[in-house]
């Protein structure tokens, strides 16, 4: 997570309470990570809990979910949550702020791949 994304999450947490992310990889959301009040987006068997993000100044972890199909496509990458100016999805909490969350990625090194659980 970038410092700018952490700042936005702290602000959104103050406005909306506990938060969660979901990254679907579908066409309708533009494949952007979407931020919701915790529990507002229903996850299921086709989703993977990728990480619990611990952000200084936020009391509880922010769960980050991803569709299984997207996870399979990105399992070899290091993902970073960032925020940039622009309009994102109307369903994501940051939309009225004039910014949008996005994912930056890079391929994992051979050492990082070897350290992953099988």
C-alpha cells in the first residue's frame, strides 16, 4: 500500500466505518480494486482472501478479497494498492473524492516465488 492509499483509507474509515476491498477483474468495474464498508460486498466460494491490510491509524485490518480467476492470473505478481486522481467506479467509496484506487504490480522474483506456500 502506498502512503497516499493509506491516507485515503484512514479518511474513508472515519467516514464509513470498517472497510474492505474486492478486486474482481471483471469488465464492469474496470478491474479496479473497489472499496466498500466491511461486509457490504458479499464474498463467496469464487473469492480468495488475499490479505488483511494493517494500516496505522485504522483500528481493524482492512480485508482485501480477489476473485479466484483474477488471483490465478496474478498469483506470480507483487501487488500494491495506490490511489490516483480520476473517476473510478461509482460503487467504490472513494468515487466522490475525485480519486480512484488502482493496483500496481510487478513480477515476483525467483526468490519470492520460492518463498510462497505451495
